[in-house]
C-alpha cells in the first residue's frame, strides 16, 4: 500500500513537470498577461494620456530637480565599461560661406546605454533556460530568445527604442531618511518594513501608489559619486525578495535609485525587469528631492531611441 502511494506522488509530480515545461510560446513569465506576446515596451505601457494628465497636475511651483549625474570620463564604471569623448579637431568643420562659419562635433566611444545614470531596457538581461524541445538558450523579457534578437549591430527585438517616454507621477521612497542615516550601510538588505516605514514617515501609504507611478528609492549612496564603490554590486544596499515582490505587485511603470538595488541573486534584474518588464534607472542623484522632502512630483524621462540598444543614457528630472 505504501509503495502504491509513493508511486502516485511520483506520477503526479511527473505530470506537473510536463505541464509547466516552457516553450517559446509559453513559459514561466511569458507571454505577458497584460500586453500580449509581442509586447516590447513593458511597464512603460502604463503611461497613458490619462496618467500623464493626472501627473502634470502635481506641478505647483515649477521647481526642477536634476536626477541624473553628468556623463564624463571620471564616472564610476561597472566591470570594464568606459566612456570617452573626443573633439577630433577644433574647429571640426569650416570655414563655410561668406561669413566663414565653423562647427564643432564630438565622437563618443562608450557602452553608452550602460554607463553613468543608466536605464536598463528590455534587452539588457536574460536567463539561460532549457526549452521543452531540449534547446538551451537565453530568454529575455516576454520570452524572446537570443536566436530572435542576436545581432552584432544592434538587437533585432527588445531594443530600447521600443520603450515609451515616461511622463508620470514620481514617488520618492526615502530609505536613508527613514533609517536616520546619511546613507544606508554596505550590503544593507532593504526590507518590506523599511519600505512601509519610510512611506509612513512621509505621510503616505503603500495603498496610495497607483499603477504607472515611477518609484524612486533613495539609499543615500548618491553621496559617494563618483567613487568606484557605487558600482560594486556586492557592496551596495539591495532589495530583499519581499521588496521585489512588493514592487511587482504595485505595478509601477519603472523604478529607479542611486544604486542598482540588486543583491548577489540579481532579483531586480531578473524578477522585476526580465520577468515583468518593469525597467530600472540606476545611479541617480536623489539628493535634491530628499533635502526638500519632495515625495510626490511629476517625473519625466525619455530613453534615447537608440535602435537595438540594451539601455539608454538620459536626463531624468522631477518637477514640483
């Protein structure tokens, strides 16, 4: 009798595995339940005309906050990334016309979408998986595979040009202020209690967060710019698994912070971005918002339409 019972359990387990085996058409996180199998814009789809109109009404004083760092050679870089700008000759062109007009150009050599204040697009992160047909491949947002998008001259699918402009309600979650420190300690695990406590201190609740909002997390690490430690993924504060689940449940159009928010298990990159299309703006400067206790504002960020790029530089701003 015991043997038959064990057999029943094993058989059931086998059927379950077969039922969840992933194919290109259906897998653990694809097709996207909200926007369909062909979607490449992710959570930027939440930024609708109605959302924009409500967000613009938040502007009361017209004060502008620069939320990005300046792009320059002494920026901190992850791994061996680099940024170089050259003026090939000075002036670069001219003279032309009767008035002898001259022009200057620049040449930039860089992993342009993945340096400085950087926006991780839908083609940035993937996971190696074995499909039902036995093929092992890398799978990206919405189930797109390496075979579909790989090209040395730019991604064939999931390029950052597919992401829609962000003109939406921004919410600052000031974790450093909540903890009463200038910046969170190294390797600090951000908990759900921290998130809820910070919102309460700001006179807000998690229920006030609406789909399509941009959630910005201040850890205080913008103070370390441009020290290399800010790009050390093993040192920066990171979101716990409970926090990544909380983010996904809130349905933001994007998230951002002054670090990467990732721990060694890459929960933000994997769960938030790859599986749910909630893209991440890293290495922001949130000092001005924090100093003014500016927790709710109009947020504007438009990724450059770099066809086939994995991410984008940009100039995110908040307007109160």
